[in-house]
């Protein structure tokens, strides 16, 4: 069943539960991660239940959340990059345990500092995708998820390049904690990887969604934004 996402379905922060029930989904109990249950359709249902528990930080994230929900509900191939108009991706927002620093990679193609992340390529558990990309792009294999539920949602356009059409990434970010003393490794997809202090992430040169995640997780970044 198709339905139209509308801002009236968002009671700022959480989507209204009726937004999901229109499509035949019942929300899971609050705080419960539904996990990977084996089939593409059942995992889309599980993901939608997790998204119901997500609280948007601002209007930009609220809009991304609504777009993501509609995309996952209506596109069975949402986890595949072969769906050329757009696909679900998974990212890891990594902070130290003192919540004063965040780990970013300098994206080789885009030339900007971003959180580690990448394509699902058919993987049905987006948290596992985020964990895999974190290890591949930074070498940090000991990071621990702070929660099994999504931490941040961002839908953004990837520009056309090298014959690849412009398309959208429906990015689901999970919060991880890691030890900054762990040795970092730069992958072929990045130019550099390093820890950033909260104060370095509040300026206009920082990607807007990176600033948002810093405000959510690093108290000093939230204070600097006020």
C-alpha cells in the first residue's frame, strides 16, 4: 500500500504512530530493537518499527525521517545500490567515552570530513552495515554501539560523477563509543582519518548533519551552538 508522507504526521520529534499503521505496521515496544529477522520484507518492517522510536533533533532531520519512512515502505529494493534513484546506507557516528571528541574520515571523492559509512549492498541489518564500514574505514574494531536504535537520519543527494547518475542516500546513523588510543588506519576510500574536538565541529565549514550529530552527542558542541 502506498501512502503520502506529510508533516502533519510528525508530532515534532517522533512520527505519530498512525503514520506507520496506515501502512499496516504496529509499533514495537519502546526501546526494543527488532534486529535482522531474515527476509527483505520482514526487515523493512523491523526497520520501520525502529524508526518509530526515533526523535528528530530539528526540522531538517524530521523531514529526512519522513522521507526515509516513505522510501523504505514503498521500495522493496531499498537496501540495494542497484536501485539507482536512491538506496539505504548505514553510518557510524563515533565518539569517545568522555563525549568530547568524534571520529571522522576525509572522504576521498567528496573532499569533506564525514562519519564512516557506506552502502548496504543487500545487507538487511543497517547497524551491522554501520559497524562494518566503521572497521573498514578507520581500522577501529573495538567500538561499541551506544544503542541498537538509530541515532540520526539524513537524506542527501549524491552528485553525478564518472557516469554515475545523481541519486539519494537514505542514511541511517548509529552511535558508537570508541577508545581514541586505538591505532587508526586510512582506507582507500578516504584521504585521512582523525579525532575532532567538539569545538572543531561547530563552524560553518562543517557539514550540517555532522554539526547536528555533534550537538546531540557532545555537550561542548551543543553549548557552542547556542
